[in-house]
C-alpha cells in the first residue's frame, strides 16, 4: 500500500528522495537467504510539512514477532528511571493508574512497579514479547492501541492518570488513532507522555538510517502540536532527551485541563522555525546530504578493506540494517555483526546476510574496526568494549560524517 496523502492532515505529499528497495529491517533469517525487497521513499506534506515515507507494510508483518528489546540497553533503562523520577512533579503514587502503549518487553512497567507500585497495564501487538513481564501485577494486552482497543480498556479498567507512548508514534499509519485513543482513556487530570526521535536532529545531523518501513513518520514539535490540536489535547511541556540520537519528550493533557503551558513549548517551536525545519528548500536538500553520505561511508570502508583491515559491525538494530542496505555494506566489506540480543544471535542480517554473533566473541576473532551501527549507544558500547580498544581495536562512527574513535 502507498500513502498519497499526509498521515496527519491528509493533504498531498511531495517526494524528497526515492531510496530504492530494501528488505524489512526486522526480518532476521536463520540462514543466508534472499529476502523480498520493498520500495521506500521519503516525502513531506506540502501543507503541514510533516516528513514521512509513502510505502506501507502490513503491521502484522512488522510487529507481531518483534525482535527489538528495550531492556537490552542500559542506556534505555537509565532513560526509564529518569522519566519515573520526573513524574513526581505530576504526583504519581501508589494510587495512580498507568498505561503504556507499545510496552515492548515490559522494561518500563517492570521498573515502574518496583519504584512506585501503582496499577500498571501495557498493550503491544508483539506476541513473542508478551512473556517478558516479570511481575504478575502488570496487566499485558496483546493488541494494537487505537480507539477500538481503548474502549475495551476503558470498559474493563477505567481511565488512567498517566499514558506513555515511547518510540511508537512513528510506527502507525495514522497517528491520530493514538491521540484519539489516549484522550479516550485519560482521566481529567491525566498526562499523556510521548517520546519520539527529533526530526530536527535527523535533518541537522543527516540521520537517514532512521528511514525504514517501521518508521512511517518523523516528528517535530509542530507535528505533535498539530495532532494534539486535531484531537482537542494540548502540549504543556517539552524536553530534549538523549535517546535514538536525540529525541523529544512531550507532555500532553486534555485541552480543558488546569495545566499551564510551559514557555519552553513556544520557544522550541520558534527554534524549529529558525532552523528552517518547515522550509521546502531545506527539506529537499536532505536528498543531496543522504546521497553524498552514502558514497562517503562506502568509500571510507572500502579503503580500509583494500588495505587488508578486518571490519565488522556492532548493532543489529533497525537503523543499522537500513544503513547497511542503503550504503551497500555487505559481506564483501564486513565479516560479522555483533549484537547483545539473544533473539537475533545466530541469525543473519536482512538483505546483507552477515552472521549475528555475541559481542563476547569480539576479542576472539580478527577484528580491526567495528562500524558502530548502534551509534546512539556509543558511550555504553565503548565502555563495554574496553578490552577491544586496549588491544588496538577502533570504532567507526558513521554520523554525521564517518570518523574513527577509540575512546
């Protein structure tokens, strides 16, 4: 299926770049295999300027068996602990009711249960991750979140004081269904908290590895304001967080709530405008930035390979698999892919057929350079791989220009 109208305002789209065909970045075969490739293109809305892909895949194919786990990364856990501390400002306590939309492996709800002990529920379509809940006190629903499922939740559990949607807004064809569902189950004084990669960072730092079929839309404060307005909600606060290469955390309430809107909201919107985030010429210039980087990264790696260096990649994340395919990085360039996820180990990278193995084997294999595909977790990974660095190993960070780092 192909989008021809904006997923937010339903107006016409204009193409920025056709990225060709890639395999689905979450499809990890157990043996080398030629997988089906799908077209993917980057576009923006001519009216609201929301940036999005046009090609849609059946969500069941993408999310029913999901191999990305929140809890694999200590950085993700720290982010969770950080937001739970900040919820004290909104008087979270044992009597509160919390719903997490797209709860993944349950890491957030498990930590929330330990720290706060409040009523906790999560909803996620991934059947394979539904067994990950560590607490029997947490209610887990295997489904997509929308107006229909929100009605079922409200009927059975009532309304919620806090709703979370962390790194899910980009995944749905129509984000209005998330906002409408949230409004439906949110209590009068409730707070809806969203985290999403910042479009400003994606364009400014050329993070085009965020573009793959799971990510339909790329959000700015403006797009979240537009969605809130359409669904009679309001953004009362915003903050930058170190997640996914730079994300924004939005705090949203009912339009008629007593919460006052922080000055930061207007300040950040002005900052987006100042950086020409909604300027058509600037959006179209992303095409050249992407194409130039693809050539530079491939040449960078090819030159190292031609001098006899052994190169592998670290991280079997979705963004990493997209980058490998966009830049033609395959077994002619790299030998192995290292990743901590047990769900991915012993499988092969989609479209590039590199074997995925445990990072504990890095120092037992001939590796001179590791291309850091999970570059957003650089500090965490470099800390884990001190031995590799002490033996002379080096990391290649791909963005915003390829560079070598050893510490």
